[in-house]
C-alpha cells in the first residue's frame, strides 16, 4: 500500500489524465463534426477549436456546430421542397 503522500500524487495524476482524456475525446468529436460543415464555414469553426482553452469552450463549440448542422440540414430540406 503506498504512503498517503504517494496516494495523493497518484490521485492527482489520475484526475489530470481523466480531464485530458475527456478534452482529447471532445476535440476528436469536433474534428469529425467539422468535416460535416460546409466548406465555406469550416475555417471559422476550426479557428474556434484552436482558440478553445477549456473543456467548457469545446462544449460550447459543439453546441455551435450542432446549430450550424441544423441550419445546413434545414436549408437542404427547403431546397428539396422547392424542387418538387
């Protein structure tokens, strides 16, 4: 059994790894979603990703991407209605 000081350090490292892991997973998600955004808007979202400093920033970016994808989907839907 490690000493209390060593256990504290291990707990801190574990916490740090989990935070970084979550951030990496979120960034990978954003990278995937960026490929779904129309090319003319993609660069702005990439800039926002590179400017993100916290997990909360990345969560906000994901919300913005969802809105953009919704707009794109509704625009495409309206265009198909107009063609009928």
